[in-house]
């Protein structure tokens, strides 16, 4: 049985070795200027150092170039892609076809992972981008378990699925938060807490993390996805990569969660009966370290997407 790769998004270079030792197989890093909603900001020097550290532990590093690029960034995209290739990255994440064109212009063969955030919802589209050069498709977070398995059955590329962490509910290129809600006069308001912004919905008692950067406004889910007790079916289906998203998480939290998922994945492959025996215990251990403000749920794995 294929053992899925366990992919982490570290908060800094300092996370690479501890997360490797905790059981991570690979990492997604990058700069805000080129990648969307990264757990940490990695300068070019950080990227090179992270790759060196990860490779010393036989781990892989993927660099995110998942932004949507306007004309003023085209030359920068080509230059940054060249840097990433020369730094020794194992793959580049992309959503914009500009990355494919830049790779062709440069004449380099760095692997590409198609990561369009919400667009990877069927195997036809995944296979289309596979024929354009993508090695892997990162599936939309709004898919059910059955949809994911059906895509894997028909995909001609590797399939990556997020299994833990918060997800993005909304993005705009514009800084919308303050002026929008002031204009609408709605009950939702922006609250400041320990340097972070939240939208508070009093009707549902939900806090939605918000941040604005050079890529615009991002509103995140009020809960964290967690399916540590529901991995067996995905492993048996042959999913190639499981992702734990570390955005707005502490390094300590990520290390502990990685250890638990590492154990769960290994047992799904080697001893399913033992996994079933301790699955609830694994979930309870995550619940113990979960921030009170971030309840756990199963995302869209067992319910229909409502757009």
C-alpha cells in the first residue's frame, strides 16, 4: 500500500529540523510576494537554508508561486523561478499558467504542482494541467471524501489533500475589511486581539481570522479541519500527499500535531486494526492542545459544499 507523503507549512527556517524529526516528509515555503497565505515569510536566503536543512534529513521542499500575477510581476516571476530552481527546490506550486510559460522560457525542468485553491474539483481539469506539465494536483478544500476518492481513481497526476488546519473562505485583491463593513453598517465588526484581526459573528458566536497583505484580503475559516480519525479510506484510495496547514499556528503546536498524524498514517499502512483502536485517542490528544478559539471539525469531507 502506498504511504502518503506528510506535507507541512513551517512558520520559519527554525521549524524545518524539528518538524522533520516529528515525521514531516516535505515542506511548502515561500515569499508573500509570490505565494498566497503562507505560514511564514521566507526570504531568498531562508529558502536556500530551508532547502539545505530539509535535504540533510532527506526531506523535500516545495516553493509556493501560487499568486495571480499582473504584468508588472512577469519579469520577477521568471527571475524568482530561476532562483528557486538553482536553489535546489524539489517542486514549485503554481496556479497561474504564467509559471508554466516562465519554466518553458527558462528551459528548466523543475516539477510543478498545480495549486489553484478552489478550482481543482474534477479529474478532467487535474489531467488537463497534468498534460501541461503538472506532476501533482492540490485538490480544493470544498470536496467531499467521495469526490476526492473518485478524482484519485481517475487522475493521471499525483493528488494532494489537506487534512488539518484552517482554510481560506474568501480572498480579494483589495483591502476590503474596514471600509466594506463600515459602508454596510452590518453587525459584523473587526476586532483586534494580540495583533490579529477577527470578524466576529454574534449570531453564530464565530471568529473568522482576517489578514491583509500585498495579495489582498483573506478571511479564514472559524474552525480547524481535523480528520486524524478518518484517514484510512484516503490511504486505501492511494492519495499521494496529506497536508497540514500551519498558518497562524505556533511551532510547538505543529510539532505535536505532526507526531500524531505521522503515527496515524504509519498505522493506516502497517496495522489498520491498531489504527482503528487508537483513532479516537489520537483525536482526543489533538483536542487537548487545540486553542479554545479554534474548534475542530471535518471540513467538507462528509457534507455537501454550499457556495
